[in-house]
């Protein structure tokens, strides 16, 4: 299957992370005078890897839900999945809340117009600032009417990972990668616990995971467009 723009951009970002890892040619364990370079490279790589994955997930609605937005005249909005409709309306209204600021009145009016015109607001289907944890990814797919995303991709993921791994282990590995990034972001000394193997494994893991998330998201939106066609 042809790689999407979102996935291609994600792979390019991973190449930058790989370049950082390749700069780490220091001995194991590193000498005291080299530790700041080693931990800087590893901590920076851990943060970049997850940030790239997060950006990839945020690009999915922009690319695929925009199809519905661009073909509004051919789509019966009432036939879209209930959760998609509710999320679109509810978050659009919350996004444009006045919050006692009359200067935001124009934004509120525009939001109301978009809802009346059955327009899709792709921005409200993104991660909403949350870390890309398993629970957040489940919700990312749930709001477009696709349930049990991890269970759905497990067998395909296994083929790419070339190891037997169940759904819970996939979720666990993702959580581990996200937690590692969070620990480094809040306490830089945690980078001393990260190995090059950790980073290379994270890159390979997210590369495979992103591929199947991308394919599934695209198929779901295509199916929605077909079933909601006027």
C-alpha cells in the first residue's frame, strides 16, 4: 500500500533521531567527561522519537478527515458515526468558548456556522495535547467509530515485529516508550538509564505501529465516506 504523507514525514523524523543515535560512539559505560554528551544524545533522541510519533498521529485527521470536509456536498452528515458527529460538535463548541472574553465572539459565531453547515473541524480530532498513550490512541480511533484498534492490528504488527507479541504487550511497550520520554523531559538525569538498544527498539516499534495505525485510519474514513454517500 502507498505510504501516506503523514507516514512519510514520520519516517523522515525518525531518520533525524537515528542520526543523533549514530553520533553516540562513546564507550560503554562512557567516561565521566563524555557522560554529558552521551546522556544528551540519548535523552534528546528519546524526546524526538515520541514527539515525531505524536505529530504523526495529529496529522491523521488533517489528511483523512479533510476528505469528508472537502466533499461535504456528497456526504450525508447524519449518516456519519454517532461518535464522530458528537465529537465534532461538542469539541468545536468547547474550542470556541467565550470564557468571559467578548473578543472571542467572532470565533464562537464561526464555530456555530460550521456546525450548522455540517462541516468537519479536523482540529478537534487530534490528541488535544495529551501524550500518545494507548488510551489516547484508542480514543483517537473510537471517535471516528473504530473500536479496539490495538486488537485489530495485533496480528499484522506481529509480522512486522517478527516476534510473538499479544495486544497487551504492544500497549505495554508503547507505554514504556512514552514514560521514558516523560521521565527525561521532567528529569534529565534519567537519560543515564537509557541505552542505545532502547532507542533503536523504540524506533522500530513505532515505525511498525504507525504504519498499521495509518492504514487503519485511512480505511475507516474511506468506509465512512462510502456508507455516508448521498
